[in-house]
C-alpha cells in the first residue's frame, strides 16, 4: 500500500488514463484524472485506481481502492490564493489532497465522491 503522500494532486486535463485502460473492467470508465509529482489517481465510475512509482524497485505499481474505503473528506478554501482543496482520508492514515483553481471544480469533485460513498 502507498505510504504518506505529501504532494498535492492537480486535475490532469491532458491525459485521460492512457495506459491505464488495460486495468479497467467491462463497463468501467475513467471519470476524473489527477496527477502529483510521483502518482496518478484515476476516479472511475466503479473504483479508484492509484498508479505510482515504487522508488525502491523503480517500477510502476497499480492499486485499486473501493470508494467505500474512503473514511471521510474535507473541503478547504483559500479564496485569497484562489485555491480550493479537498482532502480525502483513507485507512492507515493515508490522506490525498486534491487542489482546484475554482470553487465549482472542487464542488463537482465533491459531488463525484458523494455519489459513490
């Protein structure tokens, strides 16, 4: 399982999961894609897929996480800096922080989470 994730995730509008398609089940579609320095997160209509580099082995690891494993999420805004963050909490103290440049984009992401939890 992934360890502590310190870098924020930003929406990835350039790549819609190219290369991850082989891991999708029948009828599964990528809904949102996010990138950080060393990890990609794919939210599908069925689950969450984490792709990250295992530094000790130098290879890409893929993990599948159920929406049900989300313990909670919080919304944080800094209107002075025009950043809006959604922190998603998973078991084992894993927290992923997703950063948005608009409030409506953050709220759309929250609606995605609400629809699956």
